[in-house]
């Protein structure tokens, strides 16, 4: 079995429900941290980084 037939690069991950849900979670978290937490708060960085990790994991799956 060649690599071309085993893993085909189609790029259709944006249509997956998991991708759409993770994108919504990221957007809501970003909005929340920008509007309800004080600037310079470490919690903002932690929340956004956690969502970026989730977002990257689901988009490359």
C-alpha cells in the first residue's frame, strides 16, 4: 500500500462537527477573557492557550 492511497490530504476538516464545536468554544472563551477579566491577568493567557491546544488538536485529527 503506497502512502498516496493510505493517507489522502483532502482538507475537509472544517466540515467536521468536532472542528466546528472547538471553534465555537475558542471564540466564546476569547470573548469572555477580553470582556470580563482584567487586563494582565494570567488566567486570560491560560484559558486562551488551553483552547488553542484543543483547537489545534481537533483541527489536525
